[in-house]
């Protein structure tokens, strides 16, 4: 199984400041046949299911604000919120979809400082 | 747009069978591009993919190895829904259970609303 890890476990950022979350996979999720990274990011608010933010490591889902961006390749990825808004308080998860079982990171909690 | 509506009991006794249903609107369980998944979330295990069913000229199922002896995911084409059965449950199976769709690729969107299932006598 591909093991996903995230850092930090939690972070607190001032409104309008940048928040960065790291995700690491135990093996590369870059598929050589199409040069795509099989990595997605989700946002989960209390009492709600996860919401898809980004797929292919850097493609924003329709309707997701452009302050959210994804980067990275191979085994190391980053989700960046360029200017934190109050509504971004949530837990963020990465997920690999290269192989079954599909696996998620443990989550990073983002709060307002 | 696609919506998933979950139903099923919130309390199951140890050793019994957990059964949940996910009703699909805006898509077909028999879609040739979608896959229909069950995922659970608990403080101890985090988000855990349980398995999926999908149709590609015939029906396929894939399950997490750790649950393979206890899990069944079935499509119901007459009601456009799919179900999860997990047998011989223990308190370790207490979690919020979600259904979710994959379409062409294996990210999950949308998700059902979630069902908290507690295993307790």
C-alpha cells in the first residue's frame, strides 16, 4: 500500500497570510505513461464530508477559489492557501489514486491565529 | 449535478452485519465511466477506503484487503443505488461511513452526507 504522510499536523495562520501543507507518499505517484501525478487534495469542515479541491496534484476543481493551489511531483506535494480566509478553517487531506487501495494522509488542521 | 443520499442504521450490535445504502441521483450506477465507493472515517484510522463497485460491460468489485472476508458492495440497478454490507462487526468498525463516486479517474467527488455507525451492545 502507498502510505501518505502530511506535515504539519496543524497550523495557525493570520487572516490574509499564506498557509502551506505538505504531503509525502511512500512511493512515487507519478505515472510514467502520461506524466500525471495521481494526487488529490480535499477540504473537510466539521460535520461535512470531504470536498474535492485539487486533482492531478495541481488542477483546481471547478468553483474552488484560486487562492488554493497545488504543486509537487513524484513523492512530495504541497497545498498552498495564498491568503487565508475565515472560511478556510478546516482539515485538509491528500489522497493518492494511483493504486488501490486508495489512501489518504492523516490530515492537517488549519486555524486562524 | 450528481448527488448521493445515504441511509441505514446508526447503531449495530457486535457480531451483526452493518448495512448501508447510497442512492444516486444525476448519474447511473451502471455508468461505464463511474465507480461507486465506500469510505469510512474514524479518529483511530483516519479516512479509509473500503471498496468499490463498477460496471464495464460486466460488474466488478474491489475491496480493501483488510476487509475482504467481511465486506460486500452490491449495485442495485432497479433502484439506482449501491449498498455496503460489513459482517461480524466489532467496536473497531465504529466510524462515519461515506459513499462517494469516482468518474473516469479515482478522485472522490461527490460524497454522501455520511452516516455515523456505532457498534455497541
